[in-house]
């Protein structure tokens, strides 16, 4: 068995993909929702809602992710709609990843509801399909959550395999299986290929993953640039990336964005949101113990036209005041005064402070030393009273918690 499933020079990789994660968590929390068409939608009152995810019962009626809520309700009149509860999803995610870590320390979370495992050294636990089945059943039994698992010699094939059977699927995808299982699929179904890339490939008569796998590299580079060779390698089952448990700590940017309740040109509303976004970014930088030396502003207008403008800095910044100063400067220079739908602020070129050689002149040092005393007092009071006593919080929600699944600050919580 060991020689069959655990080659000496190869790897055995799992990709775990939780099925309809947000909806499944709500069903586990309230079993009365099981078997019913359920959708999770962001800000349904303010924006008429965009579907974040939905149950399989809703999907059977045509409800899809990113679909406007009005359209989903037209397709499924009895649709149950709930707002996201990220604290609940985060807790479920943490418990799920703990179960993965019970099998191997080589676990790499990539989002709140999916991750990779390298079980190459787990021959004593049984065959990979047995390990996968036991893991799948444990998650279902203890958390009441369904998942699909892909088993393959590398991350790309494991990811493709986990998508092949849902819900509660276990799929093995070896390189020798590619001509039968992978190559007949439309090129647009390949992980890493979006709609625009698929259209470019289709325009040169590359319609299946198999056709991509056999296309001349030079031709692909003419169409897709250097990315063409990488995608061709993937189509041939070539992927040398290791499962990296520390990858979650790697980041180059930290940002926050938010849709306004209504398209607006009100400077007061825009200023209020800019403050909130800068506050969120400062908090996330502090959580990462990081700073950055670039700021990017994203503006999405009423007609969905989106622009991003950035500014590189000579020094690293981390405070709300510094972030807001640069972001406001970008807004003044690049806002065309048309109604704004969404704003986003991102600190770029971010690094952990321990990796930053911070050069300080005498005056800068004195100013920062004074700030550190204040920060220290605030932190002590925050620890004692549970919040920053110098800030008025408009909501009961703990703002230190992630507001969306796209913030990856918390993905190593399962280790604690």
C-alpha cells in the first residue's frame, strides 16, 4: 500500500473545500434551515443585496454567487436570505483547520473555507482515500459541515480534483488520469483561468484544457505573455509549489473597502468613510505588527467604473493619521466629483516591523518615543477594559475581528 500511495520521490496533497460554507454553517447553527433554499447576502437592506453564497437547494433554482438579490428572488420566490455572520464562520473555520492539523502540521489555509494538506509522511494513518474519508466524516459529525476533498500529487491537481464532486466528494486525480478526467473540460473551468483569459484562449481555438496542454509555448506567450507557459504546465499537471504552513503570514498589502449605502457626492459621507477605512487598515497593520510605504486609493463610481491610484512613500507608515493624509491627497487629485459607490484604502509594500530597518533622525525619534508612551497606556487600558477608552464605537461588533472572509489575518488562529 505504501509504495502505491506514498511514492518516495513524490508528494500526496489534499485540497479541502468546504461546501456552501456560509450557508452550511447557518444550517448547522439552525437545523430548521436544512433542505431549504438559503442565501447569504451582504447588506440586503442597503444595496438590495448581492449573493455571497447559497445552498444547493437555491442553486438548483439558478441562484448564483454575485447575483443581485432581486434576481435571485425572481428565480426562487421562497428564498431565505440572511446577512453574513463572520464571527460564526470564523469559529467554524478555526475548528475545521484544527482537525486538519491533527493529521499533519503541513497545513496551508488559503481562505476561510479551503486549505491544503501535505500528507506525504502519514503512511501510518492508512491510504490517502481512507484518511480523506475519516477527515470528511469527522468534520461532518463534529461540525455538521460538508466538504469535498481532492487528492493529487500537487496543489493544482488537488484543487481541480476537489471541484469534481460536490457535495461530500472525494476525488483522486493522478497525472495518468489527465487525458480522461481533466483534458476534456472547457479551458474556462481550469483553476487560474478567468473569463477574460478563457476568451483570449478561445479566440485562438484553444477550447479545452487538453488543447491548452498541447499548444506550442511560443504561441501561448504571444497570447498570454509569460503566464501562458505557467498555465500550460498546470494543464500538464506540473506544479512544484510546496504546501507552506507559513504562507498565511506572507503579505504585501493590507487594505479595507466598503460600499456606501447610496451613491454619493457628499463630502461629509465620504470623509466619514475615509476615516473608517483608515482606522480599519491601521488596526489590521497593528494585528500584523506591520507597516508599509505605499498607499492605494480605489474609487468605484455609480456606473461601476473603477479606478485605483497609488503613491509610493520614502518612509514606512502605520498610523491612521498618516494613512488618511495620503489617501485624502489621492482623493483630492483623482476624484472626478461624480457620485461614488465604493471606496477602498490599501497600504502597499507592507512588511513586518521586525524586518524593517527603521532609520530615525533625532526629531523623528523623539516624536515616536512620545507616541509609544501614549500607545502603551492605551493598550494597557484596552486590555483592562476590553476596548480603547479613547474611541467611541458606533457598533457593538468588535472591530478587531475581520469584517469579511477576504481578510486573512485570522487564518492561523487554529494554531492557538
